[in-house]
């Protein structure tokens, strides 16, 4: 993708999918500001990119004051903001009955309020220049549900609807808003989360996670980054309000049919 001349703000950019997006955007020619709540992690990663087109702004997306600073620093660094990537997120579990109320609020604060704050701060700058692209990182869990993950699934489902609302309301101003919804992705966060399952079943948990996925594997972070670069680029100039599933085909699978297939027989046989 060609992102030459574009200026982007990427939240949660210190590791995982966010770091992969940052790396890909720089490779594709963009100037970027990456933000993360972990300042040391952020600075170390930014230095590893070894580019004059990279700046950092540590901050917490649940603080509107911090978010305003992120947008201000992006405009200061690049003279404008063409692209906003809302990637910062957390994924603690806990069923509706069991989850602590404060944890529920925190998950929604990071995963849904954070992107809202970023959009609220960035969209006026995009309106000034008559264009912009917002890329929100949701999840397959925003269109499907995961056992005992109500806060995460609700936050990602809400983010999808928020993205569509922005596409509708600000399309006349030249602003596009799209969603990338990854399936299982081999980030440090998910690998660590799967260690307990791997130990319990005495095999690689990713084999279980992906045994019904048509491509039979998890995504790598750079594969998510490629989709984001496309939606940030002018090659997607007439795409807005879309949900791009980057899930290896997982969303097309019927759970009952998958069970039959795993048994090694055809449907109705």
C-alpha cells in the first residue's frame, strides 16, 4: 500500500497488533505517532523502527485529556492527521454473574470509550482538511461471542456500531470509518492467555482454537497490519462503514457442521 504523505495516530502501538501496524505504516511511507500507556515499552519499540517518521506520545486512552494531547502531538509532528487507528484494548474474562463490576467498567472504558474519545478529538482535525480515515480494531468477538467474555464481546460489538455511526455522520465531510475484526492472532497477550489452556489439555491451545478455522491456523500480527494499511490508503477510498473480518474464514463456520466435519464424516451420512 502507498501511504506516502499520510500522517497517522496509532493507539496501543507498543506491542502486538499495534506494533505491527506501526511498522507496516512506516514501511508504506506514512509518518506516524504511536501511543501506549506503557511509556518504556513504547519508547523502546519506537527506537527499534529507526525512522525519522516516527514519534511517540505516551498516554491513557481512557483519559480524554491524554487523548487530546495525542491528537495535538500528531498534528504538531505531521502538520495534520489523515489516519486514526484505534487499537488499544484489553481482554479480561469473567461471566456476567462472576465479573467484578469495576472490571466490567474498565474493559468498556478502554475498548469502547477510548476509541470514542480518540474519534471525538481527531474528527474535527479531519473535517478541517476535508478527509480522513478511521480504522477501528474490533474483533471476531464483536460479531460472535466467546464463552465467559461478556465485557470484551460487548465492547467490540459496540465499537463496530460506533464505527458505522461515524461513517454515516461524517461521510459527507470526506471521512471514512471502517473496522478490522481479527480472529485469533498470535500476539504476546493471547499467547500468554492460552498458557493455562495449553497446560490443562496438554497440547498447544492454538490447535484447539483453530481446528475449525478453514485456514487451520491463527493470524500473525503483520497480517492484520496489512488490512489496516489498505483501509488507511487511497486504494480503499470508496469503502466506509465496512467490517473487514481477518479471521482465516472462522466466521463462516457453522458450529454444528464443524462438529460433524471433525468426526470425519459428511453431513447426513
